[in-house]
C-alpha cells in the first residue's frame, strides 16, 4: 500500500455510558476511506486529519475501545469538536473563544 493511500478511522463516544471509552466504528483505505469521510461530512461530523493517529487507530478492530494510552489525545479532540460546534460547558467560554481564534 502506498503512503499516499487515503485512510479513515471513525470513532464513536457514547457520552451516556461514562464507563466506556470511544470505540472504532468504521475504518478503511482508498475508496472505502473516501466513502467513510463523505458519510461523516454529510452527517455533519467534524473530521480531524492526523496520519500518525490514524496509523495507530487503524490497528484496532471494529467495536474495539481505544487503548488507555490514547485517552488524553482523543479527549482533546472530542473537546475541540464540541467547542467548534458551539457546545461549551459553563465556565469554559473564555477558553472556547481562545480556541476559535487559533483555528
């Protein structure tokens, strides 16, 4: 496989279940990756491109929870996506404004 082959890994975090970690719900390369990305865009899901993170996530199986070593980075991405959607917890308004000015 070429390094230029597009890859996509989709995660889902069930915020109702506070005991579970985000899980891999979709993954693929090439045309399948394009379809996953298109479906995410159509659904309004924010997309983060990071080849190093996708390398790690691509090794996981569908429905597998992310490893504990990725909790921090994935938590940051989830928080970033909430802020970008205007979902800001009480008391975080100033931090959200700072993040938006950096984007």
